[in-house]
C-alpha cells in the first residue's frame, strides 16, 4: 500500500504542479479565457488514464494463464522503464520546471486553442499513464487488490491537496530535495517490480529457470504473515526468489541508485550547484587577495566579486515553491 501511495503522491504531485503553474501563469498574464482549454486537456488526460487502467485490468481476464503472465511481465518491464526515466527527468529539471512550462505555454497561446489543450493533455497524461500502468501491476500481483488501489488513490488525493496549497501560496518545500528522496525510494520499489516481472515471464515459460531458487526463507518470513504481506506490498519481496529475479534486482538497483544519487551528470542538482558556487567563490577570493595587494583598485574588484557571488547565491536560494 505504501509503495502505491508513493507512486500516487509522486506522479500526482508532478501533474498538480504542472497544472498549478499553467493556471497561475494564465491568471497573472490576464489570459483567463485560455483556462477552459487547459482544464479540457486535463480532463481528457484523466479520462484516458482511467480507461487505460480499466483496459489493462479487464482486457486480460479472458486470456490464458501463460498469456496473462507474459503480458504482465512485459508491462512490468515497461513500467519500470517509464518510472526510471521519470525520476531521472525530474531530478534534472525540478529547479527549472516553471521556466520550461512558461515557454511551452507562450508558444501554445500563439498557436491557438488546440495547442493549449494539447499542452495540458501531454503534461498530465504522461503521469496518468505511468500511474495506471504501475498501479495495475501492483494490483494484479497482490492477493488483496483493494489495498494497493486504495494506497494509490490516497496518494493522488494528497498530491491534489498539496498542489492546491502550492497554488494558494500556503505550502513551500524544497522540490529538488523532495523529488530526489522520493525518486530514490521509487527506484527501490521499481527494482522489486522488475524482479516480479521477470518471475512472471518465467511462469509464462518465456524465460527458463523457474525452479532454480536463489534461496528460500518462507519458514522465516511466511508470505501470509503480516510482515511478509508488508514486505511484498512495499518492495514486491518474495521469500523464495529465483536466481534470475535476484540477478535482475541487483543489476538494476545498485547501478541505478549510484547514478541517480551521484551529483555527476546533474549540473542542476543541489549538490552540483553548491560545489560550483563554492569553487567560484574560492577562485574569486583568491583573485581578490591578489588584486588587493595592488592597492585601491583591488578593493573595487573584490567588491565586484562579492556582488557577483551574492547574486549567484540569490539565484540558487529561491523558495522551494518557485522551483516548481
């Protein structure tokens, strides 16, 4: 349930922030007439996402067991790929999302109503499709399907409430850090979904090795116990995984977490910005000391350097709400 709450919260908050940014920009620029196409695009995206989830749930019930497992395993891999791309994308763009959306909205305003509908639909529909796919995989693999569904719905409700509070200016958090921490947790969840997806492919007889168990601790952690159910619900934990499952889990989780949490390759991340500012500050200080030995001209250069550094800090220390 917690894993699906996290999915609903993460994806829903992204969509809520996008809608809030679009609506706030239109209101501030006195383009209220364009709000109707925006809400129309949001409504279409929500409807298609719900229809997609319903099609996954009911469209596979008439298939054979092997066909269901083959489709389920394949879509698990697709879901993990989408979620992985999403967390890396938001990790890079969280600080500049508002600027990017404003540019797209300006272009849509120049083009017309259809472009406004498409802008809102694409911005919200992506998160909706990802949520439907990921939640369906969790519901399909759970013995009690209402719990993961309830968790996802609670996450979505929380995200909508947070989006409204952001719009009203009543809530401000560091979005870059928020998406970094939730992204790291989602990578762990995705690793379990990926391993379970490969198990489905083995049950569909698409992959071999179903009988080759890596270990079996069912006696220690019974699947029907409360803690076994909790581990399965959050991490898709299985007490008797196959060698293929364990190998896939480790090959995905370890390098993905290392790359995701590393500041290398993320110049817009908090760690990278802080390091670059510190380096620039050290260089400016060294130049100021060198120039200061030459007299009053050095003092002027030092003051200019301080103003440059103060401006850089001001640009990097905007409130969390402005980073969205």
